[in-house]
């Protein structure tokens, strides 16, 4: 009896120590994001000039005098319009000539340009200074395990949509973000869930397209959106597809 009790106590101690070891070894949200950025492009995000087409517009990210400049280029009525978002603000040129844009419209255009570039280079933007990351645990989706991480933004330097909430699902083996969701408040608000597909690497940087879903019920919470996806209770709203991707790695070694 005493021997059986001793064995039981020993097994219990092993389980406790194993749980403690597993807890101590669990990665933090920051570590997961750092690893994800590393495997998806790392320092190449900083040094590369990138261009791609999205919905009949060309988007360009380039380094000018050591600072990142984002552009959107499109043609309308045979006129070429170049919208530029730089650390100095927003400017528009039509056929090479500067055009005055109202401040309210400049903000809308600037936010739109930033949004397209932001999603194209994920997970790189998740280490911006205004980003807050919270580990929500692990979850299994379609037979694969994922780290679930919530992202919020500080009001200072967090942009006009600082109150938006994002959730990312990182594959526990590859650290690649295969799903994301976000809750927004402009234009009536809502929740979107994106499923990555068509993964490809161009000069060392990962790019994907997305199936873009929405909830059929407005009252749903972003924390439950993954369970709705697994039960096929989301509606496919659109596809997010990048075309003609070009990456100039610059001075990356």
C-alpha cells in the first residue's frame, strides 16, 4: 500500500513538474510575432522596395532618404494619378503636377493607402510602436494548431482607427499567420475574418491572398469568429488578391 502510494505521489510530482516546465517554456505573444516576422521576411521588409497591383491600382513601397514612402498609382481618363503617403504627409500628383486635396480627403486617401500596404506586408507591422499584443492561448483549426494573439493599438501613434481590434492565428510549427480577423468601427462597423491562401515568397518576402469573410449576424464577437469559421457560419464577402508582385531587396545581405 505504501509502495503504491509512493508511486502515485511520484507520478503526481512528475505531472506537476511537467506542467510547470511547459508553462515556463510557453512563448510570449512578442516572441511569437518576432519569430513570425523572421520567417516571413525579417530584415528584408526594411531594406526592400516593393510593388504590386491590387484592384487595378499599383502600390509601391520605397525608401527615400532613409524613410519609407508609400504610393498608390492609377489611371483615369488617360490621366495618371500618384498618391503619396510619406512621413511629411499626403500629396497627390496628376500627370506629374501637384494637385491640392482637401484635408479631409487627404486623410481618407492616406488611410486607404496605408491599409492596403499594411495587410500586404503582414506580419511585419505587428511590431510598430503603438501595437499591443496579448496571448490568448492555442486553438485547433482544420486539424492544425495555432497560437491565438489579440492586437490592439495605443491612441498615440495608433492612427485614426486606433480603436480597431485584431486577432491573428499563427501556426505553432511554422509561425506563419494563416488567419486573421479584425473588428472595425467606421462605416457602421463590423467584423471580418480572413483566410490566407496562394502563399508565395518573392525575393525572401512572403505574400498571400485572402478569402475575406463576414459574419451573417452583427452581434457576433471577434473572440468567437474562429468557431463560426469552423462551423461554416461565415459568408464569403470578397477575395483579396495581389498581382504582379516585385521585390527589389536593396542592400539586404
